[in-house]
C-alpha cells in the first residue's frame, strides 16, 4: 500500500491545498469562495426573502433553494450555458447536504437562495460548491446548528484516496475509479453521500472513516476564513 | 431593490452642479483592476473589477463549419450571463433582454472593429474554421457591467492561446494549448457607454446612478476617435448638441480606459 503513487504525488490521505475566503460578492447577503487545488467554487446567499410565487410558500418552514452551475470556461470542453440534468441533480443534492444544519424553521413562507458557480474545475466540484455554500450561509448570518464540510473519497483500483482530482477521476487501471463525495457535520453525521463505481461494504466503511478525518481538515479552513472576516471591533467587514 | 426617489433626486441635483456621490468627475471612471487568468481550463480569461462591479470573461474555441457567406473566416460568439449570484435583481431562467443586449454590444464592439483577424482563423476554406466563444458572467453588479464586460473580452482575447488542431480527426484537442495567440490587431477597440442623467452626461455610473439614467449611448471605437459600432439604448431623446458632447466624452473616456488597461494588452 505504501508504494501507491498518486498522479500528482500526493499521499493517499492528503487533500490538495485548500483556500477559503468570505465576502467575495459585496451585493450578496453572504458569499464565499472555496478551492481544492485547481477546483474553485464561489457561492452567494440572498435572503431569507419572501417566496414567490405565493403557492410555493411553506408555512411550516423556510425553503432552501440551491443552484449549482459550471461556468462555460471552467473545463477544457466548453459547457453550454444553462441548466443540465447533472447540474439540476447537484443543486438538489446540495440542498439536502446543507438543510439539516440550517435552523430553517425560523423562516416560514420565506426562501433562502444559494447560487453556486464553479469557476475552474478539476474534479470534486460539488464538494467545493457545498463547502463554499456552507460558508456563505454562515457569512449571511443564517442560524446554523453546526458547519458542514464536504470531501470526495476515491478508490483508484484498490487504493482509497482523499480528495479526487481530474486525473484520478479518469483512472482506468485495475478496478478503475470509484468516486464517493461525502458531506458531514461537525458531529460526524452524514448529510450527503453519493457513489459511482465499484466497492465492497468494508471498503466503503473505510472510505467514510477517511471522510470523517478529512472533513475535519476542511472545517478548519472554513473556520479560519470566517474568523478572518470578523472585525475584532465587532460586526462583519 | 431599485434606487429610492429621494436618492434619485439627490443624484440629479448633485450632477447639475457637476458633482457625484463618490467625488468623481462626470467623465471619470472608477479604478479598474484586472486579473488573469480566472480559469486555467479556458483558452484565455480575465476578471475585471470597476469599483465594486465585477465580471469574469472566458474564451473557449472550437472547430466548426464556416458560415456560407464567409467560407474563409472564423466565427465569433459572445454570450452574456447576468447571474442571480451577482445581484438580487437578476433571476435565473432564459436570458432576458439586458443579458442579450450585453452579449450583442460586446460582440459588435469586437467584430466591427476588425480586432480579430478572422481570416487567420480559417483552417480549411469552406470546411473548417475556428469559432471563438467569448462568455461573460457578472459576479457583482454595481453598475456599468457593459463596459467591464468589453474590457474583459479584450484582455481575455489578448491572452488566449489557440488549442491544438488534430488534422486526422478534424477536431480540437482540448487541454493542449499551442503557443499561438488569437490573431488580434495592435489597435485596441474600446467599448464605453455614456449615460444621460437629467441634463448631465456621465460615464461609468454606479448602480444607483444607472437607475436614474434616462438614456445611454454605447460606442465601440479607438481612443483616437475612430468609431466602429454604436447603439443608443433606452427611450429618452438626445439633441444633436448632446450627441456631439456624447462623442467627445466617449473619446475622452476611451483614452482613460486604454491607459488603465494598456499593460494587459501588450
């Protein structure tokens, strides 16, 4: 196992260099940028605001509405602007990943809009998007029980790795690549998991353990970005 | 939220005595900050900030068939996306008029000026040419997205590299950029817009000022006064005298913009 070589020379449990920053969109109520190496996502939160049309309002709780999109020039083959089946699914997955930690019951009949755009993609875009979105929600001051952090675990042939990049996503040797994006709360609850590929239940358990550890590292980066945005004299910058 | 009437009245009142809220002169731009690249996956890209307004522009290229009326020329396609991320005023869904106007004005500003030598983007006459996609996205709208987009398009085109063309398959090989730049002229066409607010003419309005504006004229041309494209927007009329002032102000603003972006156009 020790001699396993990742295409970019990382250790198997090493995350690419992460960076996070909040307040990147001044117009928004909350905004953030998050990156895993060359994957860069930005997110902006507008709301809570009134839900239109009225028949979409939910008197029991507020609605979280996420919109995930890849910028046309974020990848080598241009993506036609506009929603696709893939982006629609990821938007929904992102809502499910974030909603459990939001105290959304405070906002009946209201909507919180989260816009996520991938500026540059090198795999793990949905994880970067979720991390940016969680930061933007916190920056917007939406009450949250805790933070969520997202990471992709990969299985290249038989080897589990943390934070999959594009070269690894396209891994073809042996059993090929299995991609497992996972989002967890600080209390180790899973709010999102997906899997494409081939894996045993034992390996999957190991993958979740790896994710548990890795999301803690992601959380530290998120926490640091939020702290930096707060002016010591009080209030947001 | 639109600008409230009381603010609108105050803006007009200030302008009539030649003043603006942020202390700028009527023909003066905010600071312009440019960063490249935005995406290493793009053939070229740029981020442009004018004050708090921010846009990103990316270039992608693809091999396609030429149009029948220009068998030996490459194609240009400019799209503008006004993202709901950038302002609570923008909604998702199919592009509405402002986004279409943005794309078309930037498109004509570049196309009509002859900035790109389209004949050099022909691979095989009548069969294969390069199509240049210029995609503009708004990141934060604080007025004058249009001029920011045009600046971004110029810088992104200037730093773009053409992908490798595989003769056997007749397709572009993405991710393998050559060191060949898109053939562009030395002469830099600049698109700037003059806005009329009350009886005053201004350039580079903030969002509040843009809300108060009654008509605008977008002109693509050079800092020396050559004009390649022009369009008046919104319904308020302009007198001939005012039009002459618009041209003068447009030329002055082009000089200012050029001096601010020159280092990125080398």
